[in-house]
């Protein structure tokens, strides 16, 4: 399955790494470069992006994803 996870903090980062370990394709998104750097080697794709910017979100492949998870606290 293909997942997009917005928010790579404790919950989102752990979930993204776990889903990737299970063989799923995961795109992780966060506005913090540090959080993206922490998981970039553990998930399929990691992107620094402000998820509150509607124009930036339009560039995500949401139609190709099976699940989108918003993990922003």
C-alpha cells in the first residue's frame, strides 16, 4: 500500500518507519528539516514541506495514495 504521513514527530515518524519496515511505500512530510532528516533513511520518501500551504499540498500524490494520515499534534 502507499501511505502519505503528514507530521513526522514521535507518532508520525515511528508509524512511517514501521510501515516502511512492513514493505509499504511511505511518503513522510514535515515542516521541520530536523524531523525529516531523522527519518529519511528509514522511509521511502521524506519531504520538507509546510502542510498548511494549500499550493504545496497540491503537489503531493494524494490520488495515488491508499491512505493519508495527518499526525500533527
